[in-house]
């Protein structure tokens, strides 16, 4: 079992459930834009948020942002150790650095000293794009072995200063390399692992790459917190993160909607209904499995393990609970009838 680490009000590692995090895409020094985006992420269920700290203005905005949000904030710092020190002094709940690009031992020591005093963890984030030159030379390119060696080397830098409040991530754009790297790393460390596929792309393809990569790693029992990286709205990253966890039955959170692929027997617009139901049930936090099936022949039976569902009939909709039909309604009433049944199931 991985070591337990505390990030503000959230614990990761140990026996804690896997958390979903995201990263703001605003200019961090624009406090109101950043707070607004974090509030949207909180609404979607995001449990930890990271902000890019690229200059002093960003670092000094942290305390103002943190007064207005309710989830832990991680300061993401590259190259400049002074920014990491300011971020910690401003109250950040965790620092993400790549020790390899922060500079010499004294600079790392300055970060470690303030993190020790503030009792906050450091994430050692190794990316294929910022691997140390000697490791690139040794391995030829950013292999899984090179990423693991880099991560462990950087962890050792912190451990030498008696700092063990560590989270590790090793991300590559290659999905197989990332999967292999986490498999190797998980055998060599007890620190919690932050899992993600970096630069996975626009949602259309990025969701697939993230689901395959993060999903494979989690299915191996590896990973304590995840971040889906998509080119686009970060709220989508959170939604996809939860869908990955729900698909692997690692958490129970909000609605899981299943809908049939439709076929020649279909008698309702399954795609449209499923889209409407997905949008109108986003606010629900309790777990509920909802099925939308195109026909009455196979619908309720195929969705027997769903809590609530709808199957199309000829001119009617069959509302069912746990595979048993409980109501028959006309086609124009079926979406509202299904929503009523969902709300009654979750006790709204
Ligand atoms: S539930 Fe009915 S419409 Fe949907 S795929 Fe199965 S048989 Fe076809």
C-alpha cells in the first residue's frame, strides 16, 4: 500500500479513494477568472486543483484565490525556485516541481525547507519532454526506464534532505511508455502516484488516449490520484476522470448512464434522450445507474442491473426499476417521467 499524503483537506494514498484533479487554464494572476474556473471545477466534483505559477504575480495571487475556493490548491512551478518559495508562503497546499529543472541543491533545499515548515507535500513531476540530458544520452530517448530513473533520482534529492512528503508522477505522451513506466515505478516506491497521460490532445482523441492509458494503469491497481489532460475546458477533464473511475468501479459517484447502440428494433430517439438525461442529471452526486434502451423486447432485460431505466415501446415509454416495468407513459412524457423516477430514486 502506498504512503498516505495530506493535501489540504484531501488525503491521497493509503486506503483513500482515488481522487480526481484538474488544472486551471487561466492566467493565475487574474484572480477572478481563476476563481470562477475553479468554482466550475468544484461544481463538477474536482477534488484538487493545480495552477500554473509562471511569475511573481501568479504566486502572490495564491492567497487571494484560496480565500474564495474550497478545494486544495497545488502550485505548479518550473525553473524558478523563488516562485515555489513564495507559493508556499502564500498558502499553497502542495507544490509540483520537476527537481531536474529547478537547479542546484541549494535551490531545492530552499523549497524543501519551506515545505517542511508549512507541512505540505511536493509532487515530483517527471515528463518525457523535460528528462535530464544524461538520461536521454543513456537511454537514447524517453523510455519508461529513463522516466523511472529520473523520478527516483529526483525523489532521492528530496529524501537526502529528510523530506518524505512526496507524490510522484511520470508522464509521457506515449501511452504504452506511460503504462510501462508506472508499472516499473510502482514496484520501486511506496509514495502515492499521480497518474495521467500528458498532452493527450483535443477531447475527441484525448479522452480515448486518457481512458486507455489511465484506465490500464488503474486496472493494474496502480495510482492514487488522476488528472486527465485535455486541450479544452478543464471541466471536461474532471467529467472524464470520474467516468474512468466509474468504468473500473473504483468509485461510486453520480449517475452512470448506459444506453443501447440501437438497431432495427429501436422505436425512440435514444441518442437525443440519453444526451438530455445526461445534461439534466449532472447535479446528482449520489450513485445511480440509468439505462436508456431503444425497445421493449430486450431493453429492460439487457439493463436489469440498472437502478432506473426507460425502454421505448410502440408509441409508449416503459419506465423500469431494477429490470421491472413500473410505469407506462406516452412518448412525449417519457423524458419527464424518467427524470421523476431518477429523482425519486436518489431522494431529491
Ligand atoms: S435494446 Fe432493443 S433497440 Fe436497443 S440494441 Fe437492444 S434490441 Fe436493439
